[in-house]
C-alpha cells in the first residue's frame, strides 16, 4: 500500500535524481547534436543514408518475423503438448541467450565463410533473439485460464478453432511485446553485423567514429537510429500495457494436453535443429578450438590480465549500478507518484538506446565534461551505468515490493526512523533480490562489446576486447578461451531463466530475460506490466 | 470517574491518563469521508475492542493512531502526550505504540529472538534485552523457538511472535488489527486465548480491531461499535449486547428481534404480548429481544383444534425455516399476524418447518432509544 500524503524524504530523492541525471547523459548529447540542423539535413538526405536505413529495416523485419514464428511455435509445443522431457527442452531453448551474437557470428562465419552478409546476419540474430518471444509467450500460455479453453471446447470448437479464437488472442500482447524486443535488439546489435560485414546503422556509426571520428555523421546517424528505436519502444510499451490489463490471477490447473502422436518426430527434429544451431554448434566449435589449438596460440599472461580487468570493471559497474538503483527502486516501490515515475523512467533510458549510441555519447561527454577521465576507468563505468542501470533498478524495485510494507510500519512503531527502517528492515529483507540484480549486472557487463571497445582505458584489454581483436584477424585458437569464458558466464543467468520459466505461477518480475544489445531486462517485458 | 476525587495521587498525573484519548478524528480519502468524527478512550490496562463491519473505518482509525497516516482534524493523546494536534503529528517511532498487523509481518531476515528484540535498546543485544526476550517467549509459550526463522513457524506461532515483539519495549498502547482473522477457524480460539493471556499478563492497554462480534464480546473489557465512520456505542460487552444504542448496533452484534410496541412505563405491548421493560419507557417504541429470550413450546396436535392455547403458552407461531448450528439452532417464525421473529433453540427438541409452536419470552425487552 502506498503511503498516501507522505512526501518522499530528501535523502532518497536526491540520490535518485542523480541516478536519473546520469542515465540522461546520452539524451543531452543527442539534443546538443541535433541542434546543428544544416548538418542533419546534409547527412540525412543522401542516397547512402536511405540505403542504410532500408538495409537496417529489412534485417530488423526479417529477423523479427522469423524469431517470432520460432518463438511462438516452440512456446506452444512446450506449454500445450505431451512433448517428452519438457523441462529439459525448456532450458535448452533458452540457452541460445548465453551465446552473445558476436560469438555466434564468429563461429558461423568461420565454419561457412559464404554465410557472410545478409543471410548470416539473419541466421545469427534469429537464433540469438527467438527466446525473447518464447519466454513471454510461454508465460502467457501458462497463465491463460484453462477454463476459457474448456468452455470454448464445450461450445463446440475443435482444437484448432480453440487455438485461433481463444488461445492466440489471449497471448497476442505477449507475442507483440516479444517481437518488438527482438526488433529493438536487432536494431541495436553491433557485433554480429560487424563480423558478418552487413552494413547497418551500428556498424556504420562505429566506422564513422573509427575513421578519424567524423562526429557529425556519427551523431546524425545515431539520432536517426534512436528515432527508430524510440518508435519501437513506444510500440513495445503499448503492447505491454495491453498485456498487463488482460492478465488475471494465476491459475495452477493444468490445461488440456495435446497429444503429438506421429507429429512428435518432426517436432523433435525442428526443436533439435534450433537448439543445435543456437547452442550446440557454437559450444562445440569453441570447445574444439580450445582443444586443438596449439599451446603457443594463447598468451596466458594477456588472458589473465584481461580476465582481471573484466572482473574488476564488472564489479565496479555492479556496485555503481546497485548504489544508484537502491534509491530509485525504493522510491518507485514505496512512494509511487509523479516524481518516482519520472525518475524511474529516466533511468530506463539505457534500455532504449543502442549500445553504440551510448558509447558515442559518452565519448562526447568525456571530451566535453569529463576530460580528466576520458579513456579512463571512471568514464567506462559511467557508460556501463547508463546501459545497465535498468537491470539493477528492476531488481531493487521488485525485491522491495516483495518485502511487506506492514513490517516497515511495525519497525517505525518500534522506534526506527525512516532511514533506520531502510537500513534495518527494507534493505535486509530485499537483499537477496538486490544481490541477484548485482550479479546480473556483473555477468552482463563482462560480455558487453561496443561500449567497451570504444571506451576501454588506454592500455587495458578486457575479455571482450581481446576476443574482438582475435576475431577480427580470424585467430580461432587465440579467440577460443575468451569465447569459452564469456559463454560460460552468460550461461548462468540463461539456465536460471530457463528453469524459472517452467514454474507456472512465477511472480511477475522475478523472471529475467536478455534484452537488446545483450543486456538482461526484467520480466515485466515478458508480458507483465511496464515499470 | 473517581480518579478526579482521589487525593492520594502519588504518581504523576501522566501515568493516570488513559492509554488513548482520541477526539473528533476525521479523515477523508479524496471526496469519500471515511472517519466522520471519532471519539474513543482506552483506559489504562484495559482491552477495548473496536468492532464494526468491513469498510466502516476501523483500520483507517488505527493507522491514524499509530502514525502511519495523519487525520484531517482531531486530536490523539497517548498516555497524556498529545501526538496529533491541530499543528503537530508525532512520528510513529516516537509514539510508544505496539502494532500487530493482520498478517503478523515478521521481519523475514531475523530469527524469532531478533524479531522480539527489535524494538529494545541496541535491538535486544544487552543482558537486559536478552532477559526480556526470554521472558516474552515464555509468556507466549514459544520458549525453545528463539532461533527459528519466521518461515519455519505456523501462522499461530507467527502471530504470537508478533505480539511478543509489540510488547517488548513496554508500549503505552498495543494496537491489534484483525490479528486472528488470517488464521484457520480451528486455530483461532486457542491463539486468541494465548495472545489475550499474554496481553493481560503484561497489563497492556489494548485496542483490538475486529469485524468478528463474537471475538469482541468474548475478550474485551469494553466494546466500541463503529458504524459508517463513527463510534455508535461504547460499553461493556453485556451493555452493548443487551442494551444497544440503536437498531443498527443491535443487529450488528447478533441476531435481533425488533418489534414495534406501545410502552407504558414498566411494560410494553407488542406482537409477543405484554412484556416487562428493561428500562422505563413511554409511548410508541421499538423494543429489542434476543432470539435466546424466545422459548418454543410444542403444541400437541390435539390442542391446536381446541383453540388458541392456554395463556401462559404465549402466542402461536408457524415455523418458517431452521438454521441448524449443532450446539443450537436458529428458528425463523411467523406470528399469527404475519410478524417475523427469530428464536434460538438450545433444547434437544426441534420443530420442523410448518409446525405450529407457542412462543414464550424470558426476561425483559430493551426499548431502543427513541
């Protein structure tokens, strides 16, 4: 219950406002950049830009359609049929989330160089994103009141008619939300398109930056990319809003099970192909390179240093994100109102911005505002905060909401000040959820690519940047240990997600899925309410 | 009160003040008034039950007393200290109130001893604190469970820990908000008895909020009936049950037989005949009888044909329906002139629907205030 009529204390509002200000730094850059209208027109109205936009939209559209088809079909099979070993399949089908798109792209293009280009980008991105559709649709299917389908059947509808007239309309908002998430991911992806040499916004923006930093061109293209992303985010928000109004109380009862019968074999073959392409092929390839690579191919010292640097940066990012997320999450959970909503939305900026845009923006911020830390650790950590603050805010908010308000009131009666209640009751009770959020930020930071590439401190290499350098020169043996470690780290949350997804009535927000640019997003995305 | 005349006052007057004095409390949420001027006193060391139907404003009132919300107007004085006045509202942590919410709301990150010691100096980590925690554990009959986690306790045990936690700092007032309603019916009575015994042993001043009139009548020294945002009546359980201030109070506290009658000083004439009055009244008045005051006498089939029965058997009624409760039964009747009445039958004998019975009345009728 909200504390109506009580204003949030300043010691919560002030740090929350700071978090919001940091999250909005890229927006400040974009606004300043958009100021030079003449240059905007100059870049926008060229044939190259139009072609670039068309290519980006084509890739986005094709991948979204394919990923949605695979995701919905797999979700229906998992939720409604007598597929053997459903739980194992569910984990297996979520595991592709553990393979960052740039690693998947490297594996496939090394195995089949002819894939480079549109086909390869479609393949890799589809495999990397279909779980975004699978998870929310599966959750929605498990939430559909079986009585609805039973009533429809009793009214004379066959199995297909029930699916078409009852089931699909019930889960359509979840499909839409998942599909838009896929679109956002594809638009934001940098690594896969770069390795597949398919020129879309992110790759061209990176090129403009690399080739002597053509700031105007990079900025204008960033603006255009963000404009498209914002349209998608708005659409996604609408889809989620509808999804939230539809969902009723969770129902534990099992729905009728559809017997696959003879169709079992083609279904198993299809699911097996998806899992093989998404997980097994990349995992076995990397394993093979590790095993067959000559001992001299890997620089042990460099590997150790990169690992240390990655862990250190990820720890810093996790701590910074959680420290800033606690005031925002507590404010959003306990003092809901216009102020809290505004602050929370601001911190979600990073959720909508492609990583490459955040990177370019932070370069600008570094040059203009924070010259002393340009190309230093603090600026990189700041950029990670912009990107991953939404993860931590979601975790804190969910954990605080789950801790009962009544206990906080009792603590007040027992003599604690509001700050004492936060320290002695709210945070200890929410600690497991907050820690999970921190781990999520940590693991996600370790595999982040574009921001790390652009902003890593001079002379410091991380796992991702070392891997990138080896991938660019096709040095499989040298790349293998880095790729293996990154995939293993990313597999942890993916496995957890796959296992949680099978619980029918999981509390909303507990389940997490990977979001655009390889970031993990709260499961509100999975058909629940938007924060 | 006699305290005013007591000249041997040695203790400071503050300690003589009631645990709670609330006056003129109003609170509206938006355009909806929830509390429309509530006055309530909880004497020191007594248990007052605040009872009323769902949505009458009980919970809003206790939240205002605890300091979780602020009234639009009115004053709250706790043990002589004004905590809510025209321009002030003392924070909850300075009110010295113990709160026991419906769900217990134990701190899930602390064990039982940690929960109980939470409100003590240094959160109970002193010799005195540990002794106090041990004492309270004994009091609520949970010694041996000090190291348990809240999720390892049953609902009844959790509620007893919540009460011990509220009692630990020796609060001036303990607020219990529907503390037993989340428990199974089978557990409720035993947990309630244990909790009330602990509260009595600590001589706590208690405001118990409940929607269950049996609970209120059964455990409280005083019952305050709240209807539509006002206190409709305060009195001992016997007073409010037998001598309610209004028809609404009478009906909320139990099954009621309300009959129009013609009062003539000591007696009243109504559909059940001429009955003695519990208080003198005159003129046209509504009188209250409780169903247990109505006694049913079977009429032999042979007697029905021979006339209206003997005078001491009382008026004849036809049984409409019977709600059987095991230990008793509630019989709905219709008198000869069509007036419906209820009778509680404790006897082994039960009539059947359609039977004709004679109705006699025990005790006096209560004339509702005009």
